[in-house]
C-alpha cells in the first residue's frame, strides 16, 4: 500500500524537476523522487560505513564477533 506525500516547489524548481524527469527518462515525477530518496538512504549507509572504518583504523572501534559482544 502506498501513502501519498504532496510536495510544493517554486515554479523554477518544478521546471528543473520536470527537465530531470525528461532527460533521465523517469516515467513520472514520483519515480524520480523515489529514486532520489533511495540514493539518499544509500548515501547515509555509505557514510556510516566509512565512519565505522575510520573508527576501526584509529583503534576507537570494536570488531564484534557475535551479537553478544554488543553488551
């Protein structure tokens, strides 16, 4: 089941969205925004992984062997 979320943009931004939809061959504006949201989520995960790697490299992190190590 889907839930509708309405977004309001200034005309210039809406025109830019429509240009992207056309140039990138998205079927609809909704498809574009769903893809954009997925990319945002993936970016957050990548950033969190990079931060974890930095912590491990600086000996601030802890490698867990089992879930019990979370305690």
